[in-house]
């Protein structure tokens, strides 16, 4: 039987603490932030959920993990204190072994632990961001060890610009604001507006907010530009 753990910050539950996940972690979907207005004297309600920004936004999601560890009560007491000191109340990155292409960001709390002479069980809860994030973001160095060769994606994030060049970007469910690093001064155009990108300087244009789907950016100049952002999915 293959045992699965999780990475909390720089600590791995199985390799560092000898704890593995019982069954599977319980990852709840994030609740949409619904805005419903009652219609006095009328049927139903007026749904304004997408009225403000034209898209659905979400609450945080809850994750519950139950870990099992073999060991006596004396051994577990010291380990439990170490785990509390490292994760309890902290906001950190969490990567599950069975979903290694993505990570969650959230605040961790140790809910409870049960111990006997033969084994111990600890429950850890995470108040996580609504989206999980790609472990290998667009425009960053690749981490090959955790790369998922079935579902992982490889991006060519440095693009050659010659004159007017249209660059398509595939955005997943979470809207993103990319960062640009050109090796020569150039401009980028999005939805009819043009923005200057100085040479050799990381620039984030907050008016360029890309939503789900294939989004085209038009660059004008000569050189290359590195485009960086992190995709997120539900």
C-alpha cells in the first residue's frame, strides 16, 4: 500500500514526522459569494452575484486532514509539540502528495490528537484560499522533482518580440495580473489600452487583469519579454 503525506512549508509529514494521511484529505469546494436581493411581493430573488465585477468570487475553502503515526505515547508527546510549534496558527504553503502539481495557501490549525500505546491520530485543519495554485508558475524556474508528467504543463514564458507580436496566454479559473520583464523597451496593448514596459525592469500593470480562457496581448518592439504569473484552479 502506498502511503501519502503532505508538505507543510519545509516539512513533509511522512519523511520528517512519520505521519501519513488516513484515507484521503477532505477538501471542501469554496462557497460562491452570492448576493441575493429579495423582491417584496414578487417571486424569487434578484441574483446580483456577478453584478459588481462580472464574475463569481468565492469564500475560503476548508480542508481537513487526518494523519496516522505509529509510535508509543512518549514518542508522540514530543512529536506533537514539534508539530504544534511548526504549523499551529501559521499561514503556509501546503502540497499534497497525490496532487503534486498544485499547492494550497492557508492558515493551519491542529484540531485534536488521540494517542495509544500502538499508534496516534492527529487532525489538522486548513482555512485555505479558494483557489489552489500551480506549483510551477508561468515564467518561473521548473521544479522537476514534484512535476506531474500526466497533468503538469510546461510553459514557454520568454517570447521573442519583432515589431508587432500577438502573444496568446492561457488563463485558468483564477484571474491573474502578469509581470513583464523585457530586455528592451517596448509596449504592450490589452483591450485597446497601451502600456510602456521599460527595459530590464520587472513591471506589473494592474490594469491588465486576465480572466479565464485564451487572452491575447499585443507587444510592439524588438527583443524578448519574460511573462510571469501563477494560474489557479478550484
